C-alpha cells in the first residue's frame, strides 16, 4: 500500500476554489484547482491513484484515460516539487 503525506514543513489549506500548498522553508507556493484538490484529498485520505482516477473521471465526466494521465501528472509534479512523500 502506498501512503501519501504532505511533507513536513509544507502547509496546506483548502477552500471551494482548490488547495494551496506552501513550502515554509522556501516560501514557494503551489495552487491546485478543484480537480487537483479532489485528487490530493483522496490520496491523502489513503485512497489509491486508481480510486482518484475513477472519482475524477466520474465527477468531471472525462475519459478514464485522461483522468489517469492527470492523476499521474499531478502526483509526479507534487513529488518532484518536494511537497509530498510517497
């Protein structure tokens, strides 16, 4: 089982518009739209990328393949930015 977590030193806040992540050490921040926020919340709650893909495709009525690509892309960007641990 893969466990996603926000890295220590990263603050996160979510509202109706999406999620903002702030790296407290560098001052850099990232803003996720509502779909990115949905994916991140699913993964942080213990969901799998496959579950996030299904919920993303269902909620936004998009192709499953496109949703899978978007989930993978988001996870890779968050990891490369050092915002999450996997």
